[in-house]
């Protein structure tokens, strides 16, 4: 399936990459980015495999394996729309207004 991204997702990812670069160097940031990209591939291949976020029946949630971040997305007739990439500790409502 085709993936599209809310414009704010780029800002989300850049902020996370900046944090990991500052805290652990470029290798850590690269590991995060590689895992994020792999998860995007999984979402595109099997979008309904992941559970609904907070049971809302609208957004789905894919967590990363080695990093405490999650991807919120929705399945649409013409593809998948990624709305948010955020830390698991962020407020549950963070980014839900994005479509």
C-alpha cells in the first residue's frame, strides 16, 4: 500500500533524530531511523496487522522494537496516512488532531 505523511511527521522525526544525535551520536540516530523505515515498510505491507490506538477504531499504532516511539496512522481506501511519530511517554492525545 502507498504511504503518505502528514507534514508534521517530518518535524517529529527530525526532532527525534536531533535528540538521539545529541545524546548518543549519529550511530544511535541512524539505528533509530533504520528501525523507523523498516516499520514503515511493515505498515505499508500489512496495514491492518497493528492494533487500534486507544481502541478508537480510527488510528492504528505500530511501536518500534528497540526505541520507545510509536507511529500512529490510519488506513484509507487509497493507502495509509501516517499522522504522528511520537515518544510513548507523550500525552496520549498528542497529534490526534492531525489527519
